[in-house]
């Protein structure tokens, strides 16, 4: 006599695996959304800091363009970007509102009249990145 599993035993194991997968999948999906939104917010902050440092190091006005598809740093009046990276859309994160452009003076301050608010979302997870005119950044949950 050979040792093997019977069909009812295999069906029971598959049913238990299906139930456990159905229970764990929504939690896993929410965790992935949180990770992707946090990553997009951190990449946005890193690009802002990079543009600020580049403006101070070069002693010239530098522009940071924030779009859902791409983050780009260029010098004012320059045709070629100094630096570029994928935007939030590359990881499935939505950037609400139109594309924004931040202008950094050679002193490292942002030129403009008010604070900027960028809303990042994916699934049920939302983060708001607030950039002050003086260059301070914070993430609101």
C-alpha cells in the first residue's frame, strides 16, 4: 500500500489556504500602499534638499520641477536638466494638483510668496508634504 494524501485532505488544505489568503490580502495591500506613499514623499523631500544644496553650491538660481511622472532639477535658463528622477506615478502614487515648480536662490531659500502643499495618495493612504518658503519641509499624515 502506497502512502499518499486523499482528495478530501487536499481539498481541505486548499480551502484553509484560500481562507487565510483572503484574510491576509487586504492588510498586505494597505501596508504596500503605506510603504509606496512614504517612499514617494521621501523622494520628493530628497529632491527638494538636493535642489537647495545645488543652488547654494553653484551660486545660481536652480529650478525644481515636480510632476507626477518626473522630478527634475535644472538651472535657470538652462536647457539640459542637472538631475532627474522618476516621479510618484512610477510607484503608483498619485500627486494631486498640477505640476509645480520651485525656484531656489543662491542663498538656498525658495523664491515665492507662500507655502506649497503637495498631496500624495495611493489606495486609502494619504500624505501631505508641506514646503515652506524658507525651505522647511514636513510630512503630515
